[in-house]
C-alpha cells in the first residue's frame, strides 16, 4: 500500500505515507466549502508535477555532475468549472544564478521536465505550461 488516508472531518484528511510514516493533511479550498488552511487535493496534483520535474532533473543532473542545488520551482494552478477540474498548471523553474549551463544541458533538463512521470500521467486536456529561467 502506498498511502492510508483518513477523513478527519470538516472536509479534511490525514494522509500517511506507508513506507516512511510521514504525513500530509489536506483541506478543501475556500472556493469549494473548505477553510483553505492546508494543501487541497488539486494543490497536491499541481505540486506533484513540480516535485516530479525537479526530482527527475535532479536524477539526470546528478549523473551528469551538473549542480542544480538551489533550483526553485514555482507552481500555479488554475481551476475550471463544469466539471470542476484543474485546467492548467504553470511551472516556473528558476535555476541557480551561480551556475552556467550549456545549451545542450538546458535542452536535456527541459526535455526531462516535459516528460517526467507525472507530466505524462496527467490528462492531455490539462494544460501544462513550463518556463525556465537560467
């Protein structure tokens, strides 16, 4: 089992990662009856895309001995209605200004970003907008 999710009431859940025991609490967003005091389930989807991009770039750059320590990933989620769903996720990657990357390295990192497992798992109608700042 990957995770155990317990509904704790008041539109909140407590999610436990079974392997590590770490937890995440969720809350419904303010525009959907919640308090917005925690990540919402759709926030986690958008965040999963950002963390997957950063992690897979990290795996490849570690193998290539390229330093990306300090890489910042800013994620923005846009909702649509009828049916309520995520319409777009914008991911802005800001690479450390202390590093210099070749055009080849940039191409590799950008290709990885567009093809990480989460990006490939999301529905094609969900717009993924990625920008890179070096």
